[in-house]
C-alpha cells in the first residue's frame, strides 16, 4: 500500500472514531452520558435498563475495537500485532464489562468517580492510545 492510500485510510478510520464520539447520543443508549456531564458526585444514579445499557456499551466497545485493529494493521502491517491486540482487547472487555456491571448494578455515590474513569475504557478508544506507542517502540527495538 502506498503512502497516500495509507494516510487516507488512517484519516478515514480516525474520523470514524471521532464520529462515534460526536454522535454517541444518537447512536447509543447510555443515560450515563448526560449524568457524567453534570455535577454527578452529588446526584443520584440515573434510571437505566441494565441489559440495554450493557448491549449498547458492548456494541460501542466492539466498534471502537474493530476500527482500532484496522488502524494498527495499517500502521504496522503485522498480523501478529493485530492478533495480539485482539487478544488484549478481548481480555480487557471481559474484565472491564464485569467491573462496569458491578458499578451499574451496585451504584454508590462514593464510587461514581471511579466508575466514570473506568467506563472510559469501554466507550472510548483509550487502549489504542496505549498500543500505538507501545508497538511503535517495540518495532524500533526489533
């Protein structure tokens, strides 16, 4: 793949990540979006449908994951990096969704800040921000 094509694909993929974020209110059921925009440390937990919330949060995670894996492949052209990253994303999802469900089912005001920050790993492509420089550094050393 030549450089212009590579850069165009990367711009499109990063654009998709941005669009997911921009249209999150329209695309996903998540009462916590509005909740965490307010002074949530002093509010009661919002009403929510746990199953629906879990499915939409999972959908968002998997959309971000698919786009992130495509970005990693385009940047590094190494299937082993994509496979390893897929494993990291899979294990991370299992761990994060259990923690997420604990906070959703057992809301406590003193844990809102922890929940807010942990939830970011599910709904935003933070893992990509860790993997890109990590693999770049790895490639420099090998």
